C-alpha cells in the first residue's frame, strides 16, 4: 500500500495549501508550532473578553436576592393606594417580577 500525503482541510485557502506543499519539513514544523501558539493566544483573548463582559453583568446590588438576575431593575407598583418596590426583568417574551418591599415615603422624598 502506497503512502498518501495528508488531505488538507477543506476550509484552508488553496494558496496556503500550495505554500505548505512547497515548504520543507523544518518550516512546516515551525509553522505548526507558531499556529498552535497563536490559536491558544486567540482563544485566551476571547475567554478574557467574555469573562470581562460577564463580570460587568454579574455586578449585583447588595440587596439583590439570589433568585433575581443581575440585569433586573427596580420598579414601583401601586396596589390599593399603597406603593411597593419590585425587582423586574425579562425572560424571553415574558416580564418577571419579585417583591422587594414597600416604598418608604421618606426615602422617596430625599
């Protein structure tokens, strides 16, 4: 059985495949080492960016209950002439609310 050269990935541009086919084994090993290091570097940058984005979202107010997402905002609802604070957030097409407490008329005037 004859030895067959490897088949290049279908998404690799033809000019790169041709360049590799014309390279000697030492150059190919250097390219492989560099490509692996570069891929790891780019993956790490992506993870760090995602982590930074998530940290911004995860900043939670001290009084935010565990079962309320960090993106929730506070809204005031009036029920029977009484005013109450509610945490409110969107889940898909629905608006969710969770009771926070009564509106203190003093703090509302400050």
